[in-house]
């Protein structure tokens, strides 16, 4: 599957220490799972969580869901052992928390073989260094850690996320410049579907690829918000058809619904169709 078309609409955190949650994740309609060895695992459970998670991933059953393993930071007593364990796990990438420099990525890369790296972007220094972090040769995706970031910024909660906007957009610019995935931070009120939808819509408008989630009840809202709508798919098809017809007549532009359609619009239209088809193929499995 084309990585640009691959959906990351819903990215659910699952504690690496809880066998029941690891089993249930196999049945959820999520595009990706963050198997967490960091915040979701108590200090005295961390060594055992590695073995529990390794066994669960080895057993399989997660289908086409992207499997990300979030380790503890390499500056903690668990980080190096987590990284070495993750190197042997059946996962798609290793997610490093609180990334602030490319040196941290070099250190992780030395421990995990050829597995891709994802970065939690959740500190002021990390945000300021987003461009260099995104450009690291092993970097494959950003996860916005908006809870930690809000704590560091000492900002107030606002539904419009105005205090967070500069940080979100700096990371978006860095991710888009390098062609890597970027998924938005979590929405904490897991029973507030209306608030979740508003934040998903905002993230999608900004250009995020999807939303990190803390509860299975949030999956349907995120999947709907980050999927191309029927209207978008219909418009994309009509734009491609009109442009191809115009090209056949020697024209460089077409008109659809009273608006000019150029090659750049057709590129976007093809991406929309590819994303829609990828979602359909995942849903069919």
C-alpha cells in the first residue's frame, strides 16, 4: 500500500502490560495502535510489560493495523532495555517519547536495527527542533503529545486550541516538508463525542493525518472525521475526468463547479481517491 495513501485516521494507545486490552485491540477498527510501555505502565510492571507485549505481538492477529511500540526515554532506567526488546518485537516502528534532538534518534537507531522511528513531539525544545527531527533519515512519523506540551507551555485549555496552534503548525510544516506521517494529540474527554469531532475536524483542516485516541469509544468519530467524505470523493472523480478531457483537447486547465482545475488539483484528487480506496480495502479485511 502506498504510504501516502495509507490511513492513520485512528491511532489508539494500548497499555503494553494488559493482556486483555492487547487482545481486544485485535477487534477494533483502528488504523494503528501505539503499544505503550511508557506512561500507561506502572514502574514496577515495566520489565514484565516488555515480555507481555513481545508475546502478544508474536502471536499476531492485528491484521493490517500499523503497530507502533512506545518505549521509555533512553534517559530513564528502562529505556535501553525497552529499545533492545522492541528491536526483536514484531512491530512496524519504535516511538520515542520527548524527542528534542537528532542525537536522541541516533542513539535509538543504534539499538533497534533497521526499524523505523517515530517521535513524540511534546516539549518546547522538541517543537523548536522539529525540522531537524523530521529530516532524520530514520524518521517516519510524528505523534503530537499535546498533554505534556500543554504542561510545559503552562497554557490554558481552550476548545479552539489557540495556545497550541504554533506548536502544531511547526510540526506540521516539518512533517510535510519531509513527507512523514503526523498524527494529532489526544482528546481527554472520552465521553464527549461532539468535542472530539470538533477537534478531529480542526486537525483534519490543518492537515493532520489522524488522531491519537485514549479510548475505543473514540474510534468511530476519528475514522469518520479523517476519511474523505462522499462529496470529496465525488468531486475528485469529476475533477480528474474533466482535466483528462481538457488535456485530450490540448488544454492545460478545466472547470468544475465554476472553479478552475489545474494539475495540482488533480494530484490532490488522486490522493483523495487513493486514501478512500485504502480505507475500503482495510475495512473489507
